[in-house]
């Protein structure tokens, strides 16, 4: 089924570098209590341990929405991370491009998994207060307040997007920059589909 988003949404995203959309997350994936996480590295492995949620991410409309907003096609999954109360991986706000060893990054979406009542709307999307089941798409160059997000009680799943031919690069700001080496990659290698699956062709 083809998803249609209005030009007004695209204009809003182009202006503000973020966009909130409702009812993206199926109710079955909401959680009342976030699982304890000890590190950013652990949060990056969260999705692999939850097959149903992983399958939904891979087959949902997220990639199609990303294609519309970032004006690129196809869309591939760079990585995911569960963000909840945990030691912050960065001491200051960072962009997704700055913290990613996969290049290029198109942007990402913060999906609220919190099983809570909806919160009052704000003039602009607020990453600290994402209503249940909503998602906030951001550009690759939008500053993300990771220290305060990791101190928040909300639970969000970050899904990060890349394009058709992502490559592995050394990025010292990425705590997981050496993870792909364990799978046999060298810096500069193109990422295989098994490690960056297609979300939208």
C-alpha cells in the first residue's frame, strides 16, 4: 500500500529538521517498564533480542516515510538503539551523522514505546516528551540531546537510516565503531545487506 504524505509535512521537516507522526508503533510493542541497560553498546543490541519488534521495524512503513522525508530511495537500516535511563554515551548533544560509523546517515526516527497516556501537544516536536506510539523523525544533522534523553524516564527506540550504498568508516565518537570489524569489515568497505537490510526499495 502506497503511503501518501502531504507537501505541508515535507515543508515542515525541511524547515525544522524534525517531524512528529502519530500512531506509528503497534500497541503490542509498548512497555510499562523499560529494561535496564548498562551501556550504549547494549542498547544497540536490544532489537536483535526481540524478534517480533525487529520484524515489525523491517516490514513497517518507516522506510517509506524516510524515503519521502529524505528524498532518497532505496532506504536501508543503519542501526537501532533503545534509549532509556542509562549512562549517556555522549557528554554533549550530537548529530546522528557525528556518532555513526556507517556513512552516510540520512536521519532517524525516535519511536515511543512507553505505555502511557498521551501528553499535551507542543508547538514543535519534543524528543523529551514523545506521546505513546508516536515517532519523531530527525535529519542526520539535527542535534540530539543524548545526555538528557538518557536521564529521562521515557522509553524510545531509535531507528537510523542510510541509503543504497553505505560504507564502514572509523568514527571515534561512535562507541560501536569497531563492532563491524568483528564481522570481517575493514574501513571503507561497503556494508552488506545482512548488516544493513533494506527497509524500502
